C-alpha cells in the first residue's frame, strides 16, 4: 500500500512560505522528519507533532488528526 501524503501539512507549509529546511529549524526537528511526514511515510511523535504545528501556527490535530 502506497503511503498517503499529509495534505494538511503540505498546505500549511505552502501557506507559511517556508521551505522544509526552515520548518525543521523552527520546529527543532530534522528535515528528514519533515520530509517523511509530508510524504506520509512517518507519523511524528506527539512532541514532534506539537513542535511542527506550533512552528506553523496551527495545532497537531489540524495537521495530523484523523480525516473525517
């Protein structure tokens, strides 16, 4: 089964006008974590979700929550 891209995270990153590298630095995580999360190959830990969400002025639920 092919991983599903995280469209909410992709859109938030695009709206922020940051590059993956910039988001990683602001969130205090590696660029690899950002890349894998965007591509749906990795679900970040709750702490990393929170850091990424804060860096994007969002919430972990909005970016990583269940789709309805």
